[in-house]
C-alpha cells in the first residue's frame, strides 16, 4: 500500500496580488507523518498550470484561474491527492 500524501490546507489559502487578476497559490506538501515531500508535482486539473515542491515540500505559483478549481498533487511512491480550492 502506498503512503498517503497530504496537502497542508492552511497554507493553501490563495492570496490576491496587487497587480492584475493573478492569484498566487502557496502551500506545503507533507506525508501522513507530516514529513515534507520534496519534488512533488502540484497542478490545476485540466490545466497546464502548476509547479513542483522544493526540498522542504513548499510550493508557490501564479494562476489566472478563477472560481473553484481542483488542485492535484502527485509523486512517485505516494497516492495521488486532490483538493477543491475557491479562488
């Protein structure tokens, strides 16, 4: 059985930038024991927008997406995870 990967929801609160209609999505990917998951893929489902987590599991990317989006996380060796996020 693959370990579960969690996306820290508290850090996923989108923050609006002062310029334009761009939203910044930030967060941290951790496993079931709250250890960071480095180099996980984070992306908006049905979009080409996304990024990878750093050594500490943290990520940040800008998007022009609006409304409610589905943010997905994948990493080899872990179960895929996704979460609905209101922009």
